[in-house]
């Protein structure tokens, strides 16, 4: 297995996606989990750690090369977690997997494994923030808390540096622009001949950045209209007016009759 930083960089070659199954794990998060397993669950010194879950990867095909000294420690697609657990249990493959905290017991209806409860709020590479626990067949309990793992992950989130903020040209329309307008009750639309879909600006290419979720390159007229609408959204603030009685009190406070 590559170290977590190398693995993370390797993942960047895949096109970024935004589904809950594409929550690429930050290296520091993975290292904390790996160290916890080594220190408290299973000594990994003589084992091979595998990470088979990446876009378009085939975890079942990978498993053909596993032996008794293999353990899978990875963040799988949550949508098929139950299927993955069943496959690993059936094939006697050691595993310690990330799982959504709220449904960590769900697959127990059909399978026997241990739920590791460490409900830290983890920020993943695609922007998703998920309360995360873990599932494993490396323990004998049905469920157990892992306060040391939780505290380590929580501390990491608290010290996480602020993500960079980007400012886009007025001609770039993102979904969050329309979200704000809609919430403010403001109508706005853009037609096919006034826009084109883009995933990335030329200026972003050297930095290997993209427009998260994609965006629209819009005409000058629409860009001006969008700016006007956004100003309207900011102006839609409830302004409380003073009554005549309150104005009278203020007048007296100023000593003016």
C-alpha cells in the first residue's frame, strides 16, 4: 500500500465527483484510523493493508489476491456497505471500514460484525461532512465505543486549517448563486443560447482545481442581471420601523419638544 499521502495524490487523477460514495479520505484522517487499528485492534506490522475502494475499482477482483495476512482498511461506498461486509465475511477477509454513524447498525440485520462507535464529524475531499463510525470483523463484540479514536478525529477537525476561498468572474454561474436567489424569493433564469456548461476554468488547470459540481459560463447581459439580482437578495432584509410613540420618546430623550 502507498502511504496515505501518496494514495491521496494518486486519487486525484480520477475526475472529481460529488456523490456520497466519492468521499475521498484526507490523509491525516486515514493515518489516525490506521494508527488506532494498529495500537488498539490488530498489530499491522506483518500484515498487508489494502485500499480497494476508488472510482471504478473492483473490490471483489482485488480480493482474489488476498491471503490470511491481508486486512482491508478503507472508506467504502456507503450505498453498498452491507454488500461489501457480506462479501468480506463470506470470504474470511479481515476488514476495518468507515461507515455512516447513524446507520452503522443497519447491516447487522443480516451479518455479524462489530460496530466501532467513534462519531466524529469528518470533512471529506468532496466537501461532504459526515458523522462517521466504523465496522470490523477484528473484534469479538457486537458494538463498542472508541473514545480515543473519536478524540483524535475530533481534535483533527478542530485544528483543520480554513479552506481557501475563491472568487469567480461575474460570468461564472454556480448552483449556490441560484440557491441564494431562490431562498430570497427572486426569479432568475438563463437559456441555452445564453450559457454553456463548464467543469473548469483555464486559470484553474495549472492548479488542478475544478468548479465543484460544475457551472455555467453566461453572457455579459446575464452576468449583469445576476449581479443586480444578487444585490436585491442582499437588500431583502426585514426593516423594523419605529412607531409614533417611540419616535416621541426619542424626541424627548434628545431634549427637543
